[in-house]
C-alpha cells in the first residue's frame, strides 16, 4: 500500500482483490461489473466531480468501495445504491475498517437504481457520482434525473462511445436519443478519458467521464417531448415528415404539425435541439384541440 493510501484509507489494487476473494466475488458481465483498481483514477474522478464538503452524494454501483471512500472524504454523506447483495452487505464493513470516522455518513441501499425514487433518500442527494455499467448507463442517468429533482449535477464514468453520444449536439453524427433526452435535464460535457487498464477485469473498451449540470427544461411535458424524440430517431435516415408519420397519425399530419412548430419537414431529427422537439410536441397538442 502506498503511503497516501494508508493516510486516506483508499483501496489499492491488492486490497480490492483481497476483499473480492474474501467475499467470493467474481465480477460478472450480467451486472456490468468492472472495478476500478487504480487509486489515482479514483482521486481524479473525485476531484473532477462537482462535490462540495456539505453535499450529499448519490453513488450507483459502489462495488467494493474504492470510489465510495474517496467520496466520503470529499462530501458530507454518501447514499450508495448497490444491486448485488454481497457487495451491499460488505460495503459498510469496508468503510468501517478503512475510514471509521466516516461510517455513520454512509447509507447503503440494496436496490436497483432504475427503481429508486425520491422518498428512498433522506437527506436528498445533491450530486450523482458513479462508475456505471455500460449497458444501462443512459437509462440510469435519465431515470435518476427524472426521479430525483434534488440532483443539481453529476459526474459519471461510462463507455467512451456512450459518453460521445451523451454529450453530442445537433448536427453530430452520433447525436441521437441519449443526447437529446439528457439535454432536456442538463448541460453535459466530456470531462476526460479513462484507459481500460485501470479496471479489474480489464474491459474491451475505453471509458470516459461525463459531467453534467441540471438546467431548467424547455416548456412542455417530458413524456410528450420524449415521444417525439423517439419517433424522430427510430428511422433516423428519414426526413421528419416520414419519421414522425406513425407518431402523428400520418405523413400529412406530421407535416402540418412541423410547419405549425416552424420546423422544415425536410429536416432530419439529428438537426433539432431539445427545445425544437418541445415545440413540435406543443404544436401537436394544440392541433389536437
């Protein structure tokens, strides 16, 4: 263990493997488990996260606790949501042994992050910081932003390709449903790259950090707007007149709605920002009487 790890209580690669062996845990592809075993990467994530000392942090998938310990050093308290029962049970023990003064500030929730709601957390979390499984990263972030209005910002580590899609703007070749829906809730940006070698087991892809700050969404109903977004990108090669035909009840009605919203029916979904999708949803509602 390096001296700085001894002082801070952070886990080194050997610590992580010893804890995993004691718990008889092998990372599973089903749960998307890739544990960070590099202390410098943990510090980097924690330093880049928009966390103040008085904040309550929500961590999804704490795993063996390497990032959890760093977050407890930087914040007032941590809500850790863990779906794996063995890991959820072991986390308080790890924190208690490595950072005993912080043990009372850790709240572990044995739960699926896709099913948590605001009443599950007291106090309400201010910031999301997480190493998210690649296959559920976008749905988890969108669900948490919808379910937890207290979240003002976040930093998540995801597959590099997913990060590009999350932060893309209109006109980009990777702009699509994740980009548009995240833009409803927040301004997002890429906050750095993470090499695959800092994980155990080593994944087949590189990762990246996505930072986001919540903002006021455009006027409209989120479900109505997201229905337009889904329809526009379901057949992304089609122009909007055709792509929205099924959603609108016909190509001509789609064109009428688009023109009412001030949108060229010959454009494709990738050209529109989230405010424009909201205008289309509002135009459809008004033409419905």
